C-alpha cells in the first residue's frame, strides 16, 4: 500500500518556463527563491521536468533519436553539460542534498518504460539476468516523444528494471516522481510496478501520473496506487482551457480525499515560455483570471505546481503565492464541491475547521453579473458574517450578494 500524502503537494515545475532544457543553475535559482519567499507558506517541491538526460535539449521540442546519457544497466542519468554536479556518477544527489538543506523537497519527471537506446544496445538490467530487449514492449510507445518504449510486465526482469531505477532515485534523495505517458492511455500494469518499486525503497515518494485525461473509470485504481493524477492534457494560459476546467473539477470532486489528489495541472503564472511553448512571455491571463484560477484550484484542492520562473515574479504574482487564505483552503479544507451552475454563474463551497465555511462565486461570462447565493444552499440556516478574501469586504445576512467581474471571482470565508 502507498504512504498517504495528507495534503495537496505545493511546488515548482520547470516545464512551463524551460520545456525540456532546464539547467542546474536555473533549478538552483528557483530553489533559493522558494526557500526565501515561499517555504513558510507551504511551498516545498522543486521538480525537474522531462529529458534531464538529454544533453542537446534546447526547448520544449524533442530531438528524436538523440543520444541519451545512460548507464550500463539501462538507467538514464543527468546530462552533465546541463547539471555539472552530476559528474562522477553523482546523479542528482548533490542537487537533492542542497534542496534538502534548505528544508525543501526534490522531484523529477520520468517517462514510462525503458529507453529505446537501451533496447538497441541490449544493455543489462540490474538485479536480473534479463536484458533491455527482452523486457521491452516495442509496440507500446509514446506518441509525442521518441525516447522510450513500454515494459512488458509479464517478462522476467520487468519488475527488476523498475525497482532498479526507482531505487537509484531514492538513493539520490528524490521525494516526488512525475511519471508521464502512463495515465492516457492508461497503463495499469506499469503503474502497479512503479508503486511496488516505490514501496520497496521505504522512502515517502509522491507519485504523480501524466498526462490527462486520466480515465475516471479508473478512479479507484488511481486512488490505490497514485498520489496525484492529471485530469487534463497540458494546461496553458488561455481562457477557454481555464473555463473548461470547471467541467473537469465537477466530474472529479467526489474523488478528492486525503492521499488522492486529482490534478488540474501546473499554474502557468509569472514568466513562462522562456524556452517552452508559446514563446517568452508573462502569463496571458488577466489578473481577474489569475484570481479565478487560484480560487478554483484551491477550492477543488488540486496540487499547486507553479510553472513560471519564480525569480521573475512581480508583486502581484508573488501575492497570489503568498495568499494565506487561499493556501488554507487548499491545504486544510474538505468537502469542496460545486453548489450550482446558473448561466455564467458557478458557485463552489468547501468546509473548513469547525464553524468555518468557504464560498466561491465565479463568473465565466463576458459581462459583470450580480450573484446572490443563499447560505441555505450550504446547509447554513442562520445569518452569518462573511469576509471576501480578495478585497476584505464584509457581507452579512442569509444571502451572500456580490458583483462579480467577467472572468472573475468573489471568495468568502464564512464564520458561524
């Protein structure tokens, strides 16, 4: 059985800003920023995304057929030209040790399967007499990246392969593993193999599955083997994608519970696209849209993985990440749920500690609307005082009344 991750993970991931090409210097700069500005607010994971083993990676585009850094046992290793501290077979341990020294946690991205390069060279599998070619499922390949092919879990040596890579990551001090090309299509046997391998290490490692949409019909299996899983494909800074997220959250909120965190994907905030999709820019979301997004992620209790290079954060972006009211909802509320939809008006509720409730009134339309939400919809039968968390305004009575801007939100903390 997995070790329960009690709260939605909060951290930073390199994909939105650096694609496949992040360097050690950029990782450490973001680590230092998090330690100085965000650790006290609960942010703690530093995650290096895809292709850290590819020396020639320059962007979010993949160099198909590139020579990858790999050891004699078919295991991919950090490219030393990008991660100099990995020299001398150190792997990611020096980076991990530094991150841990600041009271933070370290994560990496991997792709499901075994390197095609290992299959071509028929390299060994640690702990087994089998070779890479003998365990490979060459008909099971990723449609958007050419590095890997699947592992046939019926073959001798298949579990040993996953044990060998996860054991190496545990030795490096990895606390978070994002496994890609595994949730869509859904590769049940390899998910189970990775969970088994993590359990064997005895280390509390968060297991995150990508990409979405993860199939909702596998919600029980997901909850038994993963800690978080993507509900959507890659999420970027466009309004239509953000509006669509309300549908995903409505479908998945019944499955949110301690240790089971359906994932809205990364927060494309701040400076993104530096060497990734869409070009170098500050997020295209307006301030109202950024507030709406943060509110939905927190009411739903999605993991919060920041996508921009944090060292370029402006005051507004930092204020979103340091908003204690939002973080309290994300980390400690329960029973987050959609209350109703009425045209462009969507209301969500959540419960806090005893006597505390939260209400979010969203406007997904193009014009300002007046919203009135009876507290009875939340099971509250007496007048209450409610404070709007974005503005500090007070609302009293049996009905929460608001003027909500287009693409905006009002968020209330209600005390009985």
